C-alpha cells in the first residue's frame, strides 16, 4: 500500500494537502460527478462521523466542518453516529439514497463495511476514509487520510521500555473502542515495543475512548489490584487517561507518581495534565485532517489520481516539551 507520510506542521499541512493531491486550489474541483443534483460547482458531501466521544473527536469534527465549507465549494451533510456502528452504516446508506457527490467516513470499527461500500461504488459515489480505516478491500474506497496508529503504539511502548523497562512493572491498559483500528493497532505496536522488557500487562479493558469509560475501568482495576498493585497505565487516548486520573486521585494516590500514565492524542486537556505531571508521556494523534480530506475529495471528483493512503505523522511530548508548545497548538 502506497502511503505518503506528511509533515505534521499544521500550516504546512494545508499547503501539503493541496500539493499532495495535485490541487492548484479549488479551481479544479470536479463538477457534479456522483449523480448528485448539486449546482455545477458545489460538491455535496455526506460525512459520517463516529460521534462525539472525545476531545480528539471534537477537534476532528471542527477541522472537517471548516474544510468542507460553503466557501470551499462544499455542501456538507453531517452525521454523528454516537459511537454506534449500525447507525453509522445507516447514515452512509442514506447518503447514497440522497445521491451525494462523495462520501467521507470516519469508521467507528474496521469490520462490517463491505456491503455498504459496494453499494456506494455501484452508485458511482466515491468514498474517502478519514481518521480510522476499514478491513474491507481497498478498491471499495478512493483513499484513506489517517494516522499510523501502530506507530503511535510503538512510540508509546518505546518510551515505556526506556523508562520502566528494566524494573518489574505491572501495567494495566485502557483500550479504545473494541474493534476500532486505533485500539487494535495501538495495542499491537505497544506490545511489540515492550517485548522482552519487565513490563507486565496484568489487565486490559475497553473504556470506549471516553472519560467516563476510562474512570470506570480504572476504578475496577484499583479495586482488583490496589494502588500498590499497579505501576503503569497505558491509555489509548487522553480522555480515558483523564478519567483514570480522577479514579487514582479518588483512591488517595498521585497519578504520574504512584501510578505512571502514558497516553495518546495530545489534546489540550491531556497536554495540561502532562504539564501538571499527572501524565508522564503523550504521543500525538493529529485530528486536523479536514484540509487534506477536502483536497482529496476534490481530486477524486476531478478524476485526478490520488494515493491510497495519506498518513499525517505524529509528534510526542514529555511534560517539559508540552510546556514549550502548549500556547501555539491549534487543538
Ligand atoms: C484516533 C481516533 C481516536 C482518538 C480518540 O485517530 O480515531 O478516536 O485517539 C478518538 O480520542 O475518540
Ligand atoms: Zn486537484
């Protein structure tokens, strides 16, 4: 699978988005190619978002709405599926029935997409995936604008191995949504990076990427193992890490000290907890994918060739590094 790894600089991202998709700007936007009945130059796009489960998701939705705006030549039909895979597939089917020009999906889970993607293909409506991806054959979608979740897991695991790898470390994992690409890949990448170290995964459970989910699961772990029985928490996203912080503090312990925490996303609230030394290390997962996705939709409709995969590279932060950049971050 070809993938184009793009620099993470936000301003740079915009420029790359246009060059990466060969866009000279919106002048080459395809006309009405998907059977939609929109005006000659307005592109009607159905966007099936996962829901509003986390701070990351809010930033991603804002980025997508900003890019798929009327002034950029789009008529956006937005649906948030409240983390319900069946509802998300129904929303995509609805877009097909409406005869939109293109469909963008942030798939909640990887499986179950083959049929509805085939229906979109049969209707001549191109599909672009953003954020997470699917297990369906890649001829059923035009492109995936995403993040290398596996590498995010590796980056988190390498830091854990470096900092805790040579002392007996009992670790619990707060997993993302079961069946989602980030949950699968962040687990795999981390496990590979800590193989052979003395970090022992004593438990792992999904908190569904939400703050409440992280708090509830962490409360269960603390009940089961006690504060002294847990040395490290690996949270698949900041929202669950923030929930775990609440549970650890409620148990009278110090997060980031008595129990170390490693997390992924680098959203504002996560970065503030990192600067507060309640989280020890965060790997970024850049949610600002809108501009890139919009450029690719225009290219696909204009009949231009696009890459199958566009990855936005991620940074990582210690508390000191976070303090240096917190004021200039866009989310
Ligand atoms: C990752 C994204 C994940 C975030 C979570 O790209 O799909 O979903 O890590 C979000 O915060 O809920
Ligand atoms: Zn173009």
